[in-house]
């Protein structure tokens, strides 16, 4: 086990290998490996849509046991082109994961992801259940209409000032119309228009993450091109209902009902309401749901971080 007095995470480690996987649509998907080359494979799935992997994401896993695989989704992080939306959908991300598995010669792997990463893990596993050994998922998001309604409408009850600023671009619009307006603005030929829209969009997420905090949370990125790309990919997915039918992932849970899963969810998660994890666990006999009472959405919360490391450690045991 790592030294929990300093940090629950394992010590920093470098990637053993980094590369790009050429995929249809002109995408070059960044991926890396670290840890034990002949270890138990685990795939880390980052959130967003639109976010990216970071070196600390390797540190949830015991490098003496796991073969740790990280990748940046289409349009994200070190994948090229940054912010690329052409041929960028959930089904194509699922295809990228399967192509990466084949490229690496992996038979089955554990899926480890949070927020949108949990969505993508479920979408992949329900398509390729025979390629998954188990799951550790955090901050469950199923991309349902009710979750999006909460994000764009319900949260007005908690952050009315941030909500009002978000809607200043389209006063009185329904939330689907609001998302379409942002989609247009973020792809505007005038870079200043796109940057202003990205700043407004990302500020709303930061406000949600900061609910109840003494100090506002730091924005996900302060780099202007990165901020625009991140928002552009996220809004692209939301404008298309994340390329999923409403409750599609819940309706297909039976395909993976036999696979063991640890579900972790912050009790005070304002981004992804805890009811979503409850509904998923209710349809998944082999899943175990734990609410982390003091945690919100961010995986960096100490209690949630400890729970994630402990879940990955527990998965080392056979059976």
C-alpha cells in the first residue's frame, strides 16, 4: 500500500511507452503505458467529454501489479487534432478503445473511470463484454435526459448567479437550445468569440465544483486553446445527447450484469446526482455501491482518492 499519511496515491512514475494510434477521420489517438509490462491490464478513462489524462492518473494503481494504460479521447489532450469534432462520437470512442486493446495484445482489462469516464466504460463494456474483467467507476454519469436537466436547470437552485451568466448568451432558451447556441459560438471563425464562449461555459462547471467550498475550485484548464478545445468537445457531445438514447446504458446493463464492479460516488456530488449511481447499482447484481459521505464530484477529494486507490488495490486479489 502507498503511504497514506503523505498521499493515498502511489509515488509518481514515468510512462514506459507513449505513442499515437492512427484512426479513421484523421484522428491520432494518444496512448501510454506504465507499470508492469506483464501485469494485469487496467485502462484509465478520463472524464469530460473533452478532458484529458494527467501523469497523476497513473498513481491510482500499484505499478508492481498493473499494466497501466491511459489514452486521450478524440480531440482531447495530446490526441490530434486538438478539439477535432469530425467523426467524433461515443461509438467511435468505443471503436478506438477496442482498436487500442488489439494493438496492445490485451485479452481483457479492468476499466477504471469517473464521470464521463464511467459513461464511456459502460458504453464500451456493453458493446464488448467479453473484453472486460471488472470495473472501478466513480461519479457515475449515464448521460440521461434527467441528469442533463439537473445540470442545466436544477442547479439554478444552488448557483443562480453562475446559472444566469451561463444563459446570458441565450436568455430564456431551453437547455437544449442553449447547448446548440454554445456549439455555434465555440466553432465561430472569430477566435475571440469562441474564447469568450469557452470561458463562460467552463466558468459554470467551476461554479458547480465550488459549491460549499471556502475557496473556488481552480478551473480545469487556463490555457486558452486548451479551454476552447475542451469546451468544444464537451458541447459537441451534449448537443448530440452524448450519442446515446435516453437511459440506453441502464437498459443494457444486463449485458455486463455478471462482471464485478466497485461503484464509488460522493454523497455531496452536485455534478452527477447520487441517485444515478443508485439506479445503476440496482440493475447490476455484481456491482457494489459505496457512497463516500464527505466527497463531492472531484476525484481529488482525499476520502474519494483513498477509496479509489483501495478499490484498485482490492482488485489485485484473485477471484
